[in-house]
């Protein structure tokens, strides 16, 4: 939330607006006085790395009553505040909308009571409202990710990783209960990211007789040599009749029927805390900018909107449409229309559910397809590759294919380092960093068979995809390192830190880390800079061929004599390692399964006279994430979009985020808002009632 508060304050000030903090949520709005304070540029420094919200938040009964809202209106009118930016869950946003609807009548009553003059009422005749959704359960429809969800997943995965190592040692069954009273998002994504044996979510209760099915699955996994069973439960899990299913119930069931040593862990409020992830900081910053733009462009006619993210696009949606769909899910669940509940949650939730079902529930078929599919990792290793291999292997086996692993890249392929890889051969791979298959580089002749490339590189420089596996993990590593450096800098006055990130000629990591860590500048190859720019800025991220980190360090050391000291850090290979973040595990899992399903279809198309022959451009593709969907793009077409000398795409979506970073660092530049989001509508899936 702090990233959103910081961005709203700074962009608001940048546009010439006066920005106020309202401390303690709606309670502060009602109580007024010192709770509503003018914000300054400096008042939001050093808060990006803090969890929660520095301006406080509180449940407020007063605001639910009309006289409470009347007091709040009075406080706003007296300060001349006519735009309100609300960060919260669906309850907070519904309250904001009601406040806006009543605004005119509240003013009439205030004038009648002699609390405000006609003139004051005229000046504040209209209240604009924009919402940002802050909720760790990701339970708000219309937005892919709410602020806080990714950080909550980071906390959960840290716990899952810790638990799995102890369970490996002692053959145990672990039941982990995560937050989500009405929404199973955290549970579902956790199950995908750790390869759980079973997940219980409120949207899709298990079928009748699930108890027997669950015990069979666990026993089956043990028989296959797995030492560990993991079951994930959302706190709102229930059976088909609406009776709650608790982690304790499941523990009793497993112990009684199977006699397995079983442990439960209820995560609770740990999930809300800790340092925000890089994704949440960037999401919060982008939403804050978009919220200010939406307020500046609002008219009395535009409905109150929420700013949200779809794919990697900022979008604006009518607040009440989103609230309505969110309520529709609850209704669908109450009426036992489970399939509808999952559909109403949105495309991303549905994809997660289908991928989970495919990877966890299906037994390998008896009939084989007589097709061999090989998986090879090429280039430098990065976190999340193993998750992609695991899901590709399992989906392939489900399709009846023989799956083969090629060790050590193309060289291993040439030397015949190829062996079959089995279902249990990839168990536990989701959480492993690097590449278990090994990766080496070299070029060999192209073969006429269907091929699919999954982008996996920390640099995120693959044409045809907005994201590549491994980049999110690297970004979090850089961001947490920057947090530590900032902390040390805060203790010593007047120090400038220069940090060099990976990425070759691609400035993605430098730019995003600059945004997430609150850097004063991020120097990259794509956004040309000269000596003038160096004079303007003060601490920086560098990756330009002519200006090396050493050059900039020398320049700053020379120019800063008597004013500040200079220190440099080159992060190097640390950025490739570590355990993958939840995003990379999930992204890898979905990419792996989608790739093998595509290959399966392609093989059917190109099978002629007992052999496979594929030489059309669309039989060798890159599977990439473009804007809002995973799409397959022929390698031949991507040649046009590639700068081969510098190994980067000719255009990059994230360059549009650079002005945001610069404004947040107090550059005097113009913000190009030609790309801003227009109001969209939530796609209502009309579902027939049976």
C-alpha cells in the first residue's frame, strides 16, 4: 500500500495538486483535525520497503452511519478537497461509492444546519472517487492482482519451502491453511507453486466421497516413492453441502485412514506482513499514477472507478460493476453453481484452476501416443526453469508421450546425453532454482519437427514476450539488496550508491529495480543519456556500453568531492540464483503445460505417411505473454522485431514506465499520458440458471 500512497502523493504534487494524507482510514475522515494532513514530497521518502501502510487504516463504524459521513463531508469541504483516492477491499470501495452518491444531499444538509456556506457548497459541488484494491486474498473481480497478493504469496512460499525440507527428512503429510474466507486464490496459486497433492478452495468444493479419493491419492504418491504429501486449505474451504472443512478435520481423516504422521500449520497474519515484493511495489506505483490521472480526468458524469491491472496493462473499471461481479461469485457459491463461481473469478483464476486439475488429478493413460518429446534448457540458468520442465513432463505423460530430458543444452543433444524422464523424476522441482537439466550454448542444424521456445532469462530480453521466466526472481533479489544498501546509506550522511544490474543491453531489470527500490536514476542502453543527465541525477543504476559503472563511479567521486562520497556495487551472478518467486514458479508451470499441449496438437497436424515433417514457419514458435494472453508466435516473424547485435527486442513495453520512475524521483519531465487507460467494462458472463 505504501508504494501506492507514495506514487499518489508524488504524482499529485507533480501535477500541481495539493495532496492530503487521511490517517486511520474512514475514522480519520470522520474525526478530521490532525488526522487530515498536508503531504509533502519528503513525507513519503523511505517507505517503499515497509509493509502495511504508514498512514494507518482502521475499521470504522461511524462512517457506516449517515451522520458519520456528514462529518466526513464537512471536513473535506472545509479543506477544499474534492478528489478522494481510496485504497482498500470491496467493503471500503463500496463505502466510498455510497459517500459519493450521497455527496450532493450531504452538502444540502450541511448548508441547512449552517455548518457550511452556499459558496463552500458550490466550490465542492462534486466529489470524484477512484479506488485501488488492496487485499491479500485477491478477491476482487475485474483485477488480475490486487495490491498485497504477491507479497502474501512470497510469505506463504517461504513457509512451504521451509516445511518441505523438514517433511523430506521425516516422511510426513503437511496440511497448510492459508487466508481466503471467500476466495481460494492464495490457496490455489500456492498449490500450483509447490506442486501440492490436493487443494481445498471455497469456489469449488470437492466431489462427494472426496475423503476416500484424497486418501487414495496420498497413498498412491507414497507408493511412487514420494516422501512428502502437501495439502493446501483455504480458511473458507467447505464441502458440497456448505459444511466447513478445516485443516484439523483433514488431519484426523489422514491419521485415522492411513496412519501417516500428519502436521498442520495455520499461517494467519504472517501473510499480511513483511517487506512488499518487487511486483507489489511496481503495481502500487503504477496504480497510484493511474489513480491520479483518473481523478484529473474525472467529470461528474464518469462513474467512480477502480484502477487495476490486466496482464501488464493498467486499466480502469467502473467500481460498482466490479463490486457487483464480486458479489455474484458469493451468490453463485451460495446457490452451488460452482463452475459459474470459477468463471466469474476471471480468466486468470480459471486458467490456474485448469492447470492445477491437469497436473494433480489425472492418472497417466494406459495407451501411449508413440511420440517422443524432448526438453532442453539453453543459455544461462534462471529461477523457474524447473517448474516449466516439471509441468511440461507431466502434461506430456498425461498426453501419452514419451518424455525425454536433454542434459547440458545443445552440446548434450549432439553428444546424445538424452534420457527418459518420468512423473516422479520431476517431483519437488517447482521450488528449485537454476536448471536441473543443465544448460550450455552452441548452434546446430535445425530439424524439421515442431519446436516451441519458452522464454527463460533474468534479462527479460526475449522478443515476443513481455515477461520471461526468472526475471521476477532476479528483480526481487536486486530490490532486497537495494533495500539493504539504502538502510546503510540512511545511517551515513551524503553517500551516493551506484549499483550495476544484469541484463546486457536490456534495461528491464535496471528500470524495474529503480522503480521498486525508489532509485534516483536508472541509466540504461535503450534510453540514451549523456553527461548532462549525469549532472542532474544522483544515485543510479547503470547498463550502458560507453558509460561503464567504473566511469560513472569515477565521475561521481570526482564531482562529489566535499559534498558526498561514492560507493559502487556490482550485483553479478547473485541475480541468477536463489529459489524462484511464486510468480516465476507459476508462470513456469503454466508455460510448460501450454507448450506441451501445443506440441501435441501440432504433431497431429504434421503427421504424414507414418512420419513427422514440419517445416512451416508456425511449427517453430516462441510461447510468450503479450499484454493479456499467452500466445504462440513463429520464430521467423520475430526476426523482424529483434536487434540481434544488442540481443534485445526493437520495442519494449516497459520503456513506458520510465517516465513514472523519473517523476517519482523528482525529474522535471513531461508525462506522456497518451497511453493512459480508458474506462472498460467487466465482461459479464451471462450464465443460464438451471
